[in-house]
C-alpha cells in the first residue's frame, strides 16, 4: 500500500508540474501572438509610408498633425538600440521578424502538445494507481470481516 501511495503522490506532483508548464506556455504563446500582430501591423505601415500629412500620437490620446518628408524608418534591434533603414529594408526586416515569431509560435504549440500528451499519460496512470489502492482497501476490509 505504501508503494501505491508514493506512486500516487509522485504522479499528483507530476500532474501539477505539467499543468504549470502548460499555463506558462499558454501565456508565452499569447504574448508572442500579440508581438506577431504588432510586427505585422508595423510591416504593413512601413510598406505604406509616403510623404504626406499624418497624425502623430504624442500620448494621452493626443495627436499632432505633421508632414512626413523622409520615409527612412527607425527599427529597434534590441537592447534599446535602433537602426535607421530605408523603407524597403525595414519592411524586409519586419517581415523576417514576423516569420520568426510564427515559427516560435509553432514550436511552442508543438511543446504544448507534447506536454499535454505527458499529462494525459500520467493522469491515466494515476487513475490506475487510485483504482488499485481502492481495490486494495476493499480487499483488506473483506479480510478483516472474515476474522471478526
């Protein structure tokens, strides 16, 4: 019976760990999905930039009317650095990033499915152990009745 209880406790712990991993993966997939949307929107905006009159957000829901005279684009490259690029170069870079985020989402989905499969396996095993423990208790109860 002790081995069954140890197995049940170990499997319950594994299930809790897998559920936490799935929760973390789900949050990461949502974050990366939002990033992918943001990058796709930026790429589309960069591709459509041309000298014209635009509204520039300055914060607090406030905009300033401005003229776009230069279509060079400032693209963040990490660690709070930005690089000035031509419009086409920036669009290519943003499309590359959008593709990379799609690949990251695909990999996270694969990992999510792998962990979900493990969770199912452990849950099924735990149900078997719990059934064995219940059967063992019923057998012990029947044996005690025979001696009373």
